[in-house]
């Protein structure tokens, strides 16, 4: 048999997990304000600033490629 204290603790843990799991905002990640940007010209003649993603090699890249 489970005690009421154990059931209450499990319920509190479940509520905390759901509450913390719902934190945040849906959508793409925001880049840092000082991220390096480059200007890209689209085929229709408009320009757009895009963030330059740094190349950071990973240890397992040789196995994955």
C-alpha cells in the first residue's frame, strides 16, 4: 500500500516536472547580439543580413562523414 504522503510527493513531482517542461518560448533560438553578420544579396536584388555560423569540428566528425 502506498501512503498518502508518498502519493502527494509523486503528484508534486509530476506537477513540478510539467511546470518546468512548459517554460520557454516556442520558436527559433535568438542569436547573441554581438554575433558576426554578413550581407547576402538575393536573386531578386534585395539584401539580407545573415549570421555567420562558426565552424567547430567535433571529435566524431571523421566517423560520421
